[in-house]
C-alpha cells in the first residue's frame, strides 16, 4: 500500500511498531522524501494521537489508510482477555480513533478514508472484529458523504502476509489459493483513482481457490 501511494504521488507516513525487516529498511532508504517511518504502537492511544496531531499540523492530509490487523484463531473459549483486547484495539478501536482525529481535516480537504477489512466481515465468524470496521465504514460514509469525503473498504480474502502468524494454518501452496499484497494495493489504487463524485465504497478480492495448509 505504501509503495502504491508513493508511486501515485502521495507523501506517506507509515506507522509501525518497528521497521527492522530488510524490506522495510530498503523502502525507507529508497523513498526518504516520500515515505516517513513513524515508530508507534497504534494501541498506545496517547502516543498515536500526539503523532497524528503533529502530522496534521504540518502537512495537508488527504487520505487515511486503516490497514493494521491482528488475528487469533480457534474456538472463542480458547482465547483469553489479552488476545481479545489486542484484536479489538488493533482492528477496530485504533481505526475509529484515527478517523475521529482526522475527520475535520478530511472534510476540509474532501479526503478519503481507506479501510483494509477482511472477507470474514461478511461471514459468520466469532473473531470478526473486522466486521466492526466494515460496519463502522458504512455508517461513516452516511455521515460524511455530504462533505465530499469518500469512505472505501477493501475486503481481501486470504493473502500471503504474516497475518496468520498466530494460526495453525497458512495460505495454500498454489498461487491461485492466495492474494498478493500488491493485488490488494491495486484494488485500493483503483478505488482511489475514481473521479470526484463517484465512490467505490466496497471491494471484495478473492483468490480463485479456497485452500489452506496446516503448519
């Protein structure tokens, strides 16, 4: 998503707990003027709001991307309060806070809120905190569309990312059984590229095959 936004002319502030991975470090070096790495745990509300206020004060914010996600899988009774809290705070609370902090600015700039939700948002799923994000997005659009603010939700199916690091399964071996991060970003780029006055409110992206493999 950050690569896509930089390629399309945006100056990007990317939030992460760290940027230690080689790919992240390489990207930061490639785009020092266009990509700014902000080290912040988004569940630290005080630190998050302080960073957002500083950025909002010094830059013209036109797009907010709510992309962070964490998942724990299995029976609900096998979770614990700490895991439930982490999912709710990361997948739903932080996006709602970020949106609230920037909404006046986005209204002034006729900007966009882009949410990366999940295909599970529309399914029966006991851990679908992303369903809350998709529901929030629908209500938000009803509230802000008259101000020219677009609200877009991308709902990807299984993608080849580390989202399943806490699961006992991962994507299938065949390329047709998972999405690539670039393909999710392309869907987002398509929605962002629409003319003013037209909003693609929701896109669901799926691989051809529904297959997983056990770790």
